[in-house]
């Protein structure tokens, strides 16, 4: 594990753990976001669980890199889905720029993990 991959893992976890938690807890703002996207609260909670699981996976990846790599790839796919969802409902770039940022960060994490182990 490189210093860069550790930094990327921590940044992903710091960003995604609270975001996933508010989705799982279905706070009012997240219920409104779910409605905006045409998702049920249950589906949005599921997305929150995926965010939390991915964040924990990249942290565990500091000890067992294959799990971290898999979690990082999952986060990339999740963020691609987020961007697609934003575009489908007509949101502007400002609305989905954070998802792009997290996606780029997750890609950087995966690249550094694989770069250190392959």
C-alpha cells in the first residue's frame, strides 16, 4: 500500500461514510433527493449502504489490498451511476460535480493500489 493509496482511501471514507449514513437514516434532505431522482427511500437507503460498504472496503484495503481494489472499483461504478442519474433528471453540472470528483478519487485509488501490487 502506497502513501497515495492510503490518502485516497481516507479521503473516500471521510467523504462517503457520513453521506451514506444520512441516506441510511433517511434524513429529510435525503428523502427529498430520493424523490427528486424518482427513487424510493428504500432504494436510496440501499445506495447509502453501498457507499458505507465501499468506504469501509477501501479502509480494509490498507490491510488486504484485493478487497480495497474491489471496493474502489465498486465505488467507481456507483459514482458513474450517480452521474447518469443526475443527467437523466436534468440536473446541471454543479449538481453532479461532487459525484465526478468522488469517481476520479476512486479511480486514482484503484490505480495506485493496482500499481503497487501488479
